[in-house]
């Protein structure tokens, strides 16, 4: 089985080189779908809501993968030829201050309007109420209180 996994990984890496945008879009769609299915299972749902799984997959495929692809292309231009620790920290800061708020806002819009089917007025009020705490939580760095033994 290990050889099968190694071969699949090798082929995946080749696809990242040959078709990076499509590979990232498909990967993001699959990971989003699996994440939603797992979240539903963990939350105790008796029957997986396939509609929600599909809609999460669509978001990952249509937005998550392509956005990440182009964001990293942009950062490779902005921070061209640099990969030292200081530059990596600047890249993380750049991503967190620019795309993180955009990603959270867009996801909250998509989730409310498309996945939950709420009205614009309800979604707008939910965003007004919850966007700042959501974004602050995304920026929060917690010290691990448990050490691995």
C-alpha cells in the first residue's frame, strides 16, 4: 500500500507542475467537501447533508484553490527571489492583512446566502455582528497549553 500512496503522491506533484491551477482547484474542492462531511459526522448528524458537502466543494473549487494560486503568484512577484525568515514573516503578514479578511467576508456571504439560503438583510446583519470576532479569532495565536510527552 505504501508504494501505491507514493505513486499517487508522485503523480499529484507532477500535476501541480503541469496543471497547477486545475490541480489546486480540484484539491481545494475535495478537501472542502471532506472537511464538511467530517464536520457533519463529528457534530452527530445522522445522515450527511450532501447538498452542503457539494456547496462547500464548489466554494473550494471555484474560489479557494484559484484564489490561493493567484495570491501566491502575486506574492512571488512582490517578494521575488527572497526566502529568508524575515521575508517569510512579511509574506504571512501580507496574507493575513489582505486576503484573510477578504476570504472570511466572502465565505460568510457565501455561507449565508448560498448554503443557508438566508436573505441579504439577515446575512448583512450577521456579518455586521460576527465579522470582527471571526477575523480577530483568525488572527489570534494561542500558546499550546499541552506539551507532547
